[in-house]
């Protein structure tokens, strides 16, 4: 029943050889990786107006020069990340750039900031989408959080089904949103140019405003810069592109930048000419659409597509978070479970964890978008600054052809990103101070996990291990993941049981890995039979249990028993057990109620 339900939700398992079919072309990539950045035009301009309105309606004209500043920053970031795409075509974005050029800890700050940022991406996107829905249907306002949770569950399941499938679903809402805003902007500008918008709705540009200050303008600029979150997602997800991946990613980035610039500018201009001021339960886009079309079918079309893209913008987080987690896991800073592909070739552990943490965040903040956005924005401008600085160091060290121009572009990007980061801390400290707490704690967690992995690896290497203890065992099956002291300890125990036959079972996911492991095994344990069960579906449990069933049937014919010995080592602290023994725990769970098989574990205790 559970298997049927799983297949119904996420579809049939895919072979590893089908990975190439899961790559994205530019059209689908623009939808799946740009939805976060494009959707931010629905709340970015509004964040500028929320700051300016504190002085009064006459201050709203400042949104025009502030928007120009945001566009300058966008241009610098697009050009900078285009260079990162070609310099680091294997992906990884700010984390890889910062780690390789600035050192481990700057890399961890960038990686940790982005991990948190992608969780915030999901939470902000779905809560903003819920706001768009409740703007059109005010009676639903009290259900904002529950609507958001339903959206997160839906997107999580969609991503578990695979990259290509989620991109196919996402493409339509994204392009419908662009079409809807293009119609809104075209109609609105036509009304302005033909004099159908009364001049008294807005104050003239340059009107003196009492009480305006540089501090407030900088605060409005930093708020508007939240529209640029998501720009870095394409550089993180280069491996998801079809070949040539880097060239396709760069073209997609440029297209995204151009569309974002046009949409952001259009909403700011329309808001100014219509004299729109932010309201508690009605979004700025909703007000512009209502003034342009009235509450007719076109208004609901715009609100519907806006809500859709805001919700589906969360998919940028689902695309980038798992890939970033893979890079951190390969470097042993987070559990290796994040490197495992699921049935549909996506990194399902990262997808599920992202969904769970986003839901928790929604409940903590009550689904209030305005409380999440400052954290969201500062979380991405820290990696912006570090990645651009890292690229500056790279060009200075290598001095490749044309490095001066590249260095200049990244320098401008780094300076502006650093300026915006400082503005956030200076003007919104009461909202962004949690960054100063959770980021060091996250770095400490990365350090502790890495230290644990390194200590374990040192003790498990056969070259540094003492001979395993000999203990007093019929056919014995020993699942083995590698050639370590833990495995040797289990084999010594199996040999001591006077079994007729000991069979070591290894489940490789790649043919190359299978051949290499068999060669190493022949040299290390020539007297122990090794059976490799290659699976293109990346599941240890199914091929292993099928093999055990086959052996058990033959054992019944000969009237002897089957024992499964599961290697396991016990770390110094209980929480470390989760990092290493996921497969061991799963095997034991699947064999727990088997009365025809004896299941035992042989623990190897890590040294103090």
C-alpha cells in the first residue's frame, strides 16, 4: 500500500542512465530557475513604497530614482554572475567561488547564508502568493498560513517527481505571468500617455518633501533590492542545463535579467503615476490592476498569475538548495545523505528537508511576508559580496586574457553588494539581527560535522587500523559499503561463526564503481566471496532484500539457515549516529519482521 501511494505521488523509478533526459533546455530553465527573481517584482516595488509612505504620500516620487539605483545593481550582478558561470561551469555558485578563492570559512558563510536563504525563498514566495490570493478574496485572509502550507506540500511532491516534470508544469504559469504584466504595463502606459490617468493622483518629480533623510532613502533602496534575490540561482544549478551547460546558463541569465528589469521598472512607474500607496491587505499590483481594468476578468487573470508565480517561485529554492547541499555534503560539512539521488534522480533528501524547514518557518513567523523579506534579502547579499570578492581574487591571481575588464566588473559588483549589505544592517537591524546569531551557529555546526567525519575517516582507514577483534558464527550475508575497519570487524565475526559460506554483498550505483570495488576486494579479502548487485535506481534495500530472498529459498531446500550481519559503528555521541548509519537502520527495519532470517549487527565503537 505504501509503495503504491509512493508511486502514485512521485511516479515510477528512473534509471541512472536516464539522467541526461532530466536536463533542462533554456526555455524550461528560464521558468524553473528565474521564477524567484521574476516573482519578486510583485513585492519588491511595494517594499520601497512601504518605507517612503512613512514620510507621507508626497515622498512616493522617490521610488523612481530608487528604482534606477536597483537597476544599476541588477546590471552589475548579472554581469558578475555571467563570469562566475563560465569560470565555474560545474556549478556551486557563491559557495564554491568563496571557498576556492577566499578560504574555507568565507565559503561556509556563503554556503550557510544561501542554505538559509533558499528556505526563506520558499517561505516568502508561498506567503506572498497567499497574500495575492487573499487580496482578491479578503474572506480567506485568516487562512494565509494554511494556504501556504498546502502550496509547499504541492511543490515538494512536484519536485520529488523530477526536474523535467516540475519544469514542464512551471513553464506555463511563469510565462503567463510575464504576459499578464506585459498587458498590464502596456495598458497602463497607454492610459498615462493618452491622459486617462488624472495628474492629481501623483506629485511631480522633484517635489520637496519635509522630513526626508538619506537614512530613509537608503532603507528604501535596500528594501527594493529584495527584488534581486534569486539572481544567483542559475549559477548554482549549471549541472541541470543541457550541453553546452555554461553557454545555455549564461544566455538564460541574461534573458532573466532583461525581463526582470522591464517588469520591475514598469510596476514602479505605474505605481507612481497611479498614486498607489501600500495597504495592509491589498498588494500594490492588485491596486494597479484594479485601477487599470476594474474588478473584471483581466484583473483576476493578473491576480491569478501573480499568485501562481509567487507560489511557484519557491521552486527556485527547490532547484538550488539540493545542489548546494550536495557540494557541502561532498566536502563533509553536512550529512552525506544529501548526495543521494532519489527514485526520480533528484536529490530527494534535500527536497524533503527544504519543505519541512520552510513549513516550520511559516508557523514561526505567522506567514507574514514583510517580516521574512529583510532576512531573506540580507541572506543573499552576503553571498553576493563574498562571491564577487572571490572572483576579484581569482582574476588577480591568474591574470588571464582580459582579466582587467573581468576584475572591474566583479569589483563593482562586490562594492555595491557590500554597500547594500551594510545598509540592511544599518537601517533594518531590528529585523535582520537574527543573522548574527544563526549564521555563526550554522558555521559551528558545519565545523563539528566536518571534524566528526574527518575523525571517523582517519580511524576507518585500514592503513591506520589495528587488527579487528576475533569473536565466536551458517550462509552468512554481510552488506558492505566500503573497505573499512567496520567491515573488517564484521567479516572477522562472520568467520568466527564457522559458517559454510560467507557472502559479502555490495550494491554499486555506477558500473565503473562496481569494477573498481571488485578489484580492490580481490586484493583485500580473496577468501571471501563478493557479490555485487548493480542497480541503476540508487536503492540499496530492494536489490539486497531480493538477493536475501533468493539465498533463503535455496537455504530452505538444503535445510540450513541464513544470517545477515549488518556492519555498524557507534560514534562517540548519539547524534553522530544519524550521520553515518542511515543505510544500516533501513536494512534492519526491512528485515525486522523476517522470521526466516537471523539479523544481527556487529558494532565497531569509535575510539575516544
